């Protein structure tokens, strides 16, 4: 079908002329907001909604429910949708549609999530900036870029700053690629949760509480597995954790680089991970989250990380000032006041069904090219930690690359 070009130009909307005039900076007229929402509501499959350069102030959340629509701006620093005065929300843009593309614009200061996409297939998010411009606050929206219950998702060349939960989050989804993004000033920079088949690469995560998280939470429709985290730069993620109390990421210690929690078949390789003050890599079970006491363990849920393979990373510094009091005490007890945690910290929770039998090869935690590991002995209150590397000296089959079908076209 021939694409229908719908140009959103504030000047044209005001004067009714036929030319597509570029919108002026600091445009605040309510007619722009009404026109944009009208075009989202009236869009047909194949429509392209083109938003020219300008700073647009909106008071209400936007929504799209039509498949096959593209929203385009002039650049993430040129086309800015500001929700600083939002009175009706909670999202900035809520999309419940497939074959959706959004590119080259910014969404700022939303009451809730900035860009939420739910239950769609073939989603492309390219060159998007989401930010809360007044700094890190618990009152900021929880999620920046937030596809959930989706299939075939590409998030690339985007920026997320200041979300109160996760800057970029992919949840309960299948086949996701998160690449070449920058995430800052959030409790979780990038979070892959309950998702099957995800590739996370080429990203920069810095100044978050946790850089890159791969989680599996109970009572969700999808049990996640098979995530590759590679070729990322994950450094100085030492920001105070300002997530809402009781949320899953509220338990992430400030100073966490890459964190795996309760997920299976996770491969972490060829990353530059440095100077994360709790630990550069943390592997933990659901029992180490403050969320565990709130929800309990659902029937059929596996709370243990299994099939974790860490190798070939470039690791430096970190572990010198853990972000939790119990971790500070543990570090001092094992390594002394001036010591540091090693590259990898494991909470020590293991699946009890393997207590009296060897752990199957595909359920092991395998570590290579690391400067030590600490088994924190969480089940016994950190009383008997171990630094023995021998249980982790193994290899696992490498995961295949994620393939999006159809391949996104930008």
C-alpha cells in the first residue's frame, strides 16, 4: 500500500495554508496538540506522521492504535515533545499496534512512562531521546522506552535519562535487539525482563544504579531466557537508587554493572565493564530481592539463575565501595577495609534439587577471564562466604544471534 504522508506542521494548522511549514520553536498553542492527536486517531496503515523541528508543549498523553504507522521527527534534539505541563496521562505516547516505527524525536518530562508500546509485533524505535530534565527523582516516570508483551523489537541509537525505574525496558517479549543506545541516571539503565531471545550490544550504560539488568520475575506470562549481553560499555554505575520502594529494581545495589537475577541462558562477553563500586558483575536469585518478601515465589517459577556464561570481558576496578550495608560488611570481612570485591559476586542461592546430585552442565554458572568470584552465602546470612573458583570453571554452548523477522528497515 502506498504510504500516506501526514505532515504535522503547526504553522499550517494555524493558518490553514497548503504548505508544510516548519513549526516555530517553543510552540505552545493547543491546536498543535489537538491536531497531532487527531492525526494519530485518524491514521491508516502506511501513514507517516512527520513532526517538524520545534519544541512542543503538550498537556495530555498521546495514543495510537492503528497498525503500520510511522512517526518521524527531525532529530532527537530538534523535535521535542515536552510533557512538563502534563495534566492528563500517564504516558507520553501509548502505542497498542504492530508494524510501528518511531524515529528521530524526543519525549521529555512525562508524568508516567515516556514511550510505552504494548502487545505489538515488528516494532522499531530509532533515534529517540527520553528524559526527565529536572534530574533523578522518584516522582519521574518509571520507564523511558518501554515495549512490553511485544515480538520482534528493535531499539537503537536512542538515549534514556532519568527514569525512576528503567531507562530502556523490554518485558515479556520475544525477539528483541537493543543496540547502540546510551542510558544514564536511572536505577536500571537497560532492563531485559521475562523476555525470550534478546541481544543487548553496543550500548553505553553509565551513572545508573545498575547498568544492564537481565531479570526474571514471578507471576508473569513469559519465563525469560536466552539473552546475550556483549560489546557494551558499562562503567561508573554508582548513582543512588531512587526507585519506588517495593519495586524489583529498588533492590539493585548502587554500583552494579551487569546484573543477572533469576534468568537462564545468559551470555555475557566482550564487554568493557569498569569501576562499578559494588561489583562489575552480579549473579543472583529472586531471594536476594526485597521483592521476594512482598510476592513470594509463584508455583512453577524458577528463582535461580542457571546456564550463565561469562567470558572474554574487559574488566577493571569496581567493588571498592558496595552500595548496601550488608555488602560493605561482607567486603570488609573477606577482603579488609581497603579491599575490593572481585569481578563477579554470586549471592550463593542454588537450586536445592541439585543438593545431592551434580548440577547439569546446562544449569551451571561458568566464569572465564575474571579476577575472582565471591560466593556471598546469602542463604546463611553471608556467614560463610567463599572465594573458590573451581565450581565455576566450565564452559557452555554459545547462544545464537537474535534474528528479527521481518528485518526492520530504517
